[in-house]
C-alpha cells in the first residue's frame, strides 16, 4: 500500500487544492463522508482506483461500475498491467486523493450534494486496503444470456439483441491472453464479481474460475445469476472455489416472475436457488436474492421480503430507470404516495439478523420512493415541456463538463440541440420521463450528438422517451 498511498504526498487545504487546479468537495461534506469510514482510508475520497479494476464487454477498464465515463484503458490495445500502472489510473487516484470528483464520479458527487452520505458507492471500496496490486476485480465481459427480461437491453442480453433488437452479436474483446494476463493478478485478489449476461453460460468465466481454483481458491467469487443454470459443470466449478451467489428474482410469484423474466421457468429457478443456497450454507458463503422494483411488481415487494426472511437470507433492491414505463421514479407524486401508503401498512416479523437487515433495506427503499415523490411533486404529468427551460438545463450541464475538461464542442452541441428541442418535437412526451432522462445525460451522450443529424437525434429521443426503449 505504501507506494500508492504515498505517491501523491500529504493532503492540502481546499484553498490550496483549488489553486492547484483541483475542485474538492467542501470540508463539511468531506467530514460527513468520512464520519463512518475506516480512519486508515481517509487519505482519499475513494479507494476504487487504488484497489479495484472493472472490465466491461466493450473492452474498457474502469475503476468502478458507476464511473463509466473515465476510462482507464482499453483491452486488448493495452495489457492489464499497463492499465493498472497507467497515467489515466494515476490521474484518477490523484484527483480522488484530493477529494475532487470531477473525473466521472457523478453518481457519488450527486449523493454527496444531496447529503446521502450513507449511500455513497465509494464506501464499498473501503472493504480492503490498497496494495501494489488490485485486491478487487469486477467482470462483465460479455452479454451472453438466455433470457429477455422486460427491463433489460441488448447490451446486457444476447437473446434480446438477437430476437428483440434484430442486431448482430457483440464481438468478444476478451480472449485466452486476457486469462493468461490475469494469472499475475489473481494471487492478490480478495473479492471479485462476475455478471453478464448470465455468468454460468459464459465460457471465459469458467476459464478464469479454473485459474482461481489453481492459484487462489479462497478469494470471494461473487456471481450475479438469473438462476436458470445448474448442471454438472456448474457443480464441479462450485466445489473448487469460494462462490457467493446472488440470484435475480423479481417476483416471488410464478405468473408475475415469468412475465418479467421472459424465457425463465419460475419452478426451475426456485429449485436451482435451493441448490445454490445449500452450497452457500455448506461453504459458509453469502446467498442473496436481488429484486428490481418496477411499476409491474411493486405490490410484491412485501411477499419477496417474507420469502427472504423465511430462508434467513438478506435481500437487495436494484432500482430501474429505463425503460421509462417500468421506472417507479417516473410516476407522479400522487401515484408514488399511493404506493407508499400500501407498502407502509405492511408488517414483518423480525426473528433473525437477516430479517432485521431486510427491514432496514425495506425502509431505505421507502425512503427512495419518498425522494422520488418529492422530486416529482412540482412536475405535473399533464403539463407541457418548456424548450427554453430544457435548453438552459442542458447548457449548464455542458458548461460543467467543459470546465471539468470532459467535453469539447459544447457550442456545436448546443446549437444542434436547439434544432431538436422544440415544441413540435416535444409534443406528446412524458414530462416526468423526459426530465428524469435529462438527469442521466453524460458527456458521452453529448459526444455522440456532434456527428448526428438533427433528425437522427429526434428519432432517438422519441424512441427513448416515448417508446420507452434503452
């Protein structure tokens, strides 16, 4: 850890940092963020670039799944070692060491600004100390999947890409050389996650897991699976390693589940879940269910929690923002208050540690619904979109990205959008969905606009908002 921790010297005051070109969060926010952290880690806002590497299907390496914009490197153009030791990684480390979140850390920055300090994603990278090698890795190497879930997209499911989108498969960037390069890093890893697609259908994951079995079979291998695959191959690799299993289960009821997770058999998944659960109990590893609360299943959240309580397991919620018709954040203030009224009337028996944790998680979910209701309170579902207000919001966002050095051509982008954001083109679009989509605009979104014709932008806008596609 010494090499990385001492690489950038001692901490400076906010005034000194500003004169050095950094844009740190306020001292008050810094203090609130650090309140419940391990004091050893306070030399940086976030340890992600110091102890983690995330590899996505595009071949890009990033420090964290929430920071998709600041790319540390690209495989196979660069090796894993070149990316880890590279200039981009060191630059991000330097900015976070100075509590500057301008290098793509918008999600954590937003949580800090809204004083949601307990929810800041950076906290999860405090689990392990920073070393000369990463102690964490996250893999999302391909979209190979057998399901067509209604809230998913072709970027995350090969079945959707082929059947719903009618598009060719995404080329696989990762190969045997990638696995070979990992051998240098695997002995130092303590925690990894594997997602997809469906991990237990992805060949290269089995190749990587075999290396773990040979070099580091005590490392945590967390797999986020749809639970449809459990066969001899799965059983054999489970026995060799230290797997923690999370199954995505968006309803405890067969009819709703099979309408959401198209292509899956509820009975088969529950049967496989019992096998995975038994494995985790034997290995003394974690087993969890994930639930995506949406407009088509929110009523079943209480039954889902009761299922988890009956199995003595902790539940997790993944919030859905797209497609718009399934996103609870796009409901009106009154609709969200109706949901809150129904859910608040539910009572749970807390007879175990897992049940107590699930009650806390349920209460946090209700708090999120309250925040969305408050956010949407002044937005009427029947009001019209105001082009000048929208362009003003976009102009401020572009200006922010330009000041942070993350975007060029801001004037060109804004002039082009003035041709697009008009009363005619906005007619009929959902006000709440549109404003919530504005919040998700990134510099990559703007960069794509530079080379697009206005008619293409209009088509994409209506497809994303009106037709509610990704």
